[in-house]
């Protein structure tokens, strides 16, 4: 079996494989270029993201610095996504983020895992499982999403949460490990923050 089939098939493999490392370093060089762009070089950043990512839709903005194991090579972004500073994409396999998502600072989306068995880990083995984020989600500052997790549409994940299990559509979830606090409801349509009402003219 080809090592890339293992890499993307959830099987144990050795990420230090020479052919993988050559490819990965090329991706990381491109990521380095992206992180050196001036904040005002919007055109240059957009062009590089189109070359770096597996897919990226229109009107996506990613603050620098961006960190990514494969420079975004296995990352699929929809449209109208905003990413704050210091996003870490452990993109050893595929990461999917839906349209209209907002990602706070210092968020980690991780697809790579290592065996619990100490001998396998000592030998350098790794496995990967994809991460999927639905449409119109908000991941607060410092959220960590671990390998294999799927988050539904319209989900808010509170700052500092560690998401270890799938989350359904239309919920607010917080904590470590992250748990559902409640569903998004009519109160959220009336109040945008504590006792502050949404202006009906918006």
C-alpha cells in the first residue's frame, strides 16, 4: 500500500518517509512566504492561499501568522471565512471548514494522532483522522479540535474548549472536554450579548 494511502486512510505510517518530507518541505516553504506578506498585500496573500490550500472559496481572510504541518495542502475552506491570529492546522490529512465560519485566535484543528503503545510511539508511528467543521460556526479563542471530530452547522464553541467528540447542528458547547450547553434558540435572535438587544433594523 502506498504511504499516502496510509496517511489519508487512518492507518499507522511513518511520517519521516523521505518522499513525504520532500513534499512537506515544499509546502512549508510556501507557508513561510505567506507569513512574510505585508498585511496590506491582500492580493498576494489571496494568491498564495489559492496555491497552498486544497480548496479555498471567495472572500476568505486569514490573519498571519498561520501555522500548518503541510502548509494547508490538505485544507478545504468554503466561502466567507474569517480566521484570527495563530491558527494551527495539523493538516496531515484533510480538514474541512464550511462557509461563513469564524475562527478565533490560537485555535488548533488537529488531524494527527500517535499510538498509546510506547513502543509504537518510540518507533515514530502516526495515524490521521479528518476534522470537519460545518457551515456558519464560531470557534472561540483557544479552541482545540482533536482528530476525527465532526462539528455540525451553526455551532458556537466557547473559548478554551477541547472538542473530543462530534457536535450536532445548532448548539452552543463549552468546556474541556467540550459538552453541549444548550441549543441556539429565540433568545439568541433577540439578544446578541448578555442584555444587549439586536437592533431590528439590522
